[in-house]
C-alpha cells in the first residue's frame, strides 16, 4: 500500500508434497526467494516450513475429503527480507473439500499460527475458502477465494500495527483483535490429469489492508 511506500515484492517459491502412507503425507509448504522494490524490505531468502498432513476421511464417490496437519516454519530466512526472526512458528490446520453440485467444488482451510517466541512474532488465526466451477470438459476452471486473517496477540518486534499476512510475520504492535479479509478471482487450466496452470488476482476487501494492496499469484502444479 501507498502508506508503506508503495512498490512491489515478488516471491519465487516451490512446494513439495509426498505421500508416505495411504493417509499420511509429508508437506513442504514454504521456501523461496523474495525480490523487492519496496522500501520496507530487501531481496533475500524466505523461511523454510515443512510438516505432516493426515487424511481423516475420504469419499471419492461423494467427492468429499477431510484432513488435518501441522507445519513448523524454521527461522532460516534472511532478516533483510523480514524473515528469520523469532524461534520458529507452528501452523496447525484443518482442511476439507466437497462437490457442492455438478462441476462446482468448495475447499476450505482453517488454522492457527503459533510462534515459539510470542515477543517477536504474532499469533494469527486464518480461514480460507475456495469455490470453483468447471467449464464443461475443457479442463478450464474459474474460481473465487476469500481469505480471513485474525490477529490473536500483539508482539513487539515491529513498531507499526502491521502483521504481515501469510508470507511474513512482522511481530507488529497494536494488531491484536484486528482483521483483514481478501478476495481473489482466477482461472485454472488442467491440460492433462497431472498438470495444472493457474492465475489469480487478489485484493483486500476489508478496511484494513495490512501490507497488501493487491497481488497476482501464478502457479504450475505437476503430480506424479
């Protein structure tokens, strides 16, 4: 946002998920390199996060699934990119998905991020919802997403009332009991059963924006 000097930042990242058993998966959900034109952070490596995901219930015929899991974010990133602070962060989550009607799907995730050092990182609760519609047999989907962030505790590492949303945990003051809601619209193409290519555009719809004015997300998914 302009209140933070404007300009942009980009994160180039890779996620890896590997099935260990029929119900248990290893997930590596955060890494990458931040490239910044913003005055509040510099280029640098992001923290690393990995954990486990457990499938609680799956019904392929009804297209319904429920799972839970956790990750631990190691403070391995660089301080100049506003990473590497604190003693790490636990993320505990519950996710589910269902087919609401023919070709209409809903995926939801709720969780809480719990830093090991609450003095330098904020506790955050989040709830994300994704709705998509498949356009016939073309392999093309249109979707909308709503993301809610609720800050549970203040910290004292950053002197402004900013939390940092999902990629950064600033440890800001004056954020306790504040909320940010964002909305995204996008498209996804599945040219093959094991390939997905997606694009989304996201903006805050709440009065509070935190560090987000708008965001593009591009993804490429390969399954094997």
